C-alpha cells in the first residue's frame, strides 16, 4: 500500500500530479512559479526525485539551535509510513501543507503525501492556515500557534486529523478536533480520549 520506491511515487499538488518523470518540469517550476509556497514545493519535489539518497533539512530549533543536516530519504519514508499507518491515511486523501518548507516538519508532510499518494493543498505559512480553505482536508500538520489561532475561526472545510509539530500545550485542543496528535521522539501520540 505504501510507496517507498521513489521512482514509482506520485503526488497531487493543487490539482496537478507529479512524479519522478516530471523532474525537469519541477526544476523549471521551482524557478518560474509566482507563488512562493508552491515554488518551495516544486523545489523540494525536484530535490526528492533527484538521484541523491539524502535531502537537506533544517530543524526548527524548538529544542535548541536550528541545525542544517542531510537526512536519508529512506529514513524519512519509514517515518512517513508509520504516521500514515497510525492515522489511517489512504491514497487520494488530502493534506494541507501550511508550514515553511525550509523546516523538516513541512518536508515530512510532502514525504507523507508521496508515500501515501495524498493530494496536497498548499498555503503560504500563516497564523491562520485554514482561513481560506474551502476543500476538505483529511490531514493537517501545524505548529501550536497555527492550531491555537485556527480554533477561534470558523472554516467551511472540514479537518479529520491534526498533527501538532510540538508537544507544547497540544492537550488543550483535544476537545475541538476528531483527532489531534503531537510529535515526540516515540512518534505519534493521540491526545484525545
């Protein structure tokens, strides 16, 4: 079910489908695309579909000084499979990418979409990621500030799974969502009863 062979992966991005066969188009789009968030997605996909076995990531700095490092694509895929299995994500489900792709948390959202065959909706990182989302979102990964700000707003779409990229204060938000999980060294932890 999970696609861990990079040459066979594909992902939907804002209604378009991309795979390794689109490497040259992705490289061009990473320069030509006007929307900064989409440009970053195309650049990461071009890096992902390249022959290199690693990608460059940057930690957020939530537990120390932000660090740049190279991470094996195989390890990222294994982590993505565990998250997708835990959340019950299936090909065709949707995910909202609303974090800055220079950080590992956002890159992992794209890797999860590649491994599970998800469709990505992309929004510029902001404090209110669901403010203009009309589409159904099956999976959303956010930082605590984004979740906190979103809870006070009505949205026309619906969200089924929320993944908080920090353990800080996430337990406060469990009653508002179908599923809220927080990251930790052990993986996904359900914060709902």
